[in-house]
């Protein structure tokens, strides 16, 4: 059987897979898998964590649970500050590393683009690891500050091994 199994969420949401308990789940190509990861990243980044990360220092397992799902709000930070930009990127990396087990070695950077008004552009790179497949992937994340909503698109990737 070639391809990758859809995530639990994908299996729950697809009507065609509910036909019968014995129905074989369709397999995903690597590109479909990357699309699914991009969609899941977008959902996570558009969810605000309501419990401050500092509270999890004494309860590390809670910090890995659904209680900590989402991204910390950084509306009060200044993009003019190098420290704040670094903290924002670190927060993105930590949230993705914590809640997206298919991605390893996550790196996020803020890309300052000339003429970019009312939006923040982030580059997210990681290693996609599913079964024996390993592929370097990148995602472009755009934050619209007016709505505080992220949109994610996948970038180019280089296959490391299957």
C-alpha cells in the first residue's frame, strides 16, 4: 500500500470514509499530506492559547496537551523591537513543535518585505517526518494584523529520503 494515511481529523471529516466500517481509507500522496499539514498549521495558528505559557513551567505535561493548543497572542508586541520579533518567531516555533508531531526542527523567521502594508510575512521551515519518509518543507505564513488571522501556503520542498 503506497502513500500516507490521512490524519484522524481528515478521516473523521470525510463523508466517503463513513460508508462502512470495513471501507479502506484512501491514501494520500506526499503533496496531499503537505496540504493537510498546511491546513492543520493554519487552524492551529488561528487559535489563541488562553493559558499563559509561564503557568506550565510547573506542569510540563499540561503544556503539551490540548490546554495549551494554539498560539500566544502577541498583539502588544512591537515589530520595531528585535527582541519582540525574536519572541514572536520563537512562539511560532514552540507552538508548532508542541502540537504538530509530523514536523521536526521547526524554524520560523519574520520576513520584512518592502511595500508590505498591514500584513506580516513569516517563513516556516521544518522536516516533515511520516513513517520512513523525510522531506524538508517550507510554509509561508501571512498574518493580517487587522483581523489577526493567518493564512498558510506551502513552499517548495526537497525530498531527503523515503
